[in-house]
C-alpha cells in the first residue's frame, strides 16, 4: 500500500469518527424529548382553618368523603369565641361561607368548595389551636400533574409554557397535557432541577378506573423545542470555547 493510499485511508477514518462524534453530540445534547424522574397527579388544596381555638365536638366527614358546597364538616366549641360574643366583639349572626355560629361558642364549619376530604388534622375530642387547620379538601375538577426533570441549562431554555407533555398512567394509557408553570433550581453541577406543572383536560376526577386521582404516579414526557439538527454541535462548540476562555 502506497503512502498516498494510507493517507486517504487515515483521512477517511478520521472523517467517519468526526461524523459519528457529531451525530452522538446532537443526539445526547439536543434530544427533543425528556422523561420525568418523578411525577404524580395532584389537586388544588383548600384548607379548612379556624380563627378560634377550641375542642372539636363533632366530625361530619371522614377522609376520602366527597363534599359539596355547604356540607357540614366539623363542630368546634370555643370558650374564647363565647367570650367575644358576650363582649359584643363578634355577633352570633356573623356567618361566612366557611362556618356558622351557634350558642355556647359553637362553630360549625362547612365546605366552601366541592371536592374530596383529603385530610383531617384533628379528631373529635381533640383540641385545635387558633389559626390552625382542621382538614384539607382536594378541590373538584382541579387535577394537574407535578413532574420533576433533570435538565442541562440549555435544555431548560428549550421549555416554554404551553409545550406538549405526554402523561402515561399506570395502565399505560397516555393523556395529552401542556406546560402550565415552570420552576427551577440549579445545583452545583449546573444541572437544572426543574418542576413542571402540567394541565390536561383529560384529567377528570375518578376516570380511567379511578387512576386519575391525587397521588397517582405517572410518567411525564416533555417535548422540548427543536432547534434543528446542528444545534447540538453548535452548543458543544460554544460551550468548549467558553471553558477555555475564548
């Protein structure tokens, strides 16, 4: 083999290596999809709280119960409330969408929103401090997905509100969603730990054999903006130049 042929063979080998490296860089750095490291269905929460401390005398609901607006939830008897009524600080006729007042400092808390009683913090017979919560309602028709992703700063830049997200339920059903809100925290390695809130009209309470409910784990696939096949090579080159100070 002549030196000319050897040189051509060498140059051809180098050319193939460069082509493979460029394709690998494009694939690794500029993927158009990224899968969540964790994701689950959530609901908007409505806290049931009290401005007066007292003893919980009755529970009208249990965790998991469906409630409608106006349904009774708890009764709390408060000595401080009774004293305020006696001193004309508050009138027994003062009521809101969240509670009504009765004799002997009795407060009856009602549901201000429809939904599911997700949590009860104080049982009947227990004492609740003023300014604390009695329970939490998962608001009806408010489901969304909270999903976590690990992204490079460049891939984080390629997310936008309204971007498409595929949501896969545990039974492999795939629902369509869109990015509603984005929050990010960048760690010391430069990775963007991104939380994406995903809205979907397909997320309806109790659908798909009860899988669409708060707490259900899902797989979320986020579609990133596609900047073209050469974007990865360009990003890699500019990143290298910054590292060497040029």
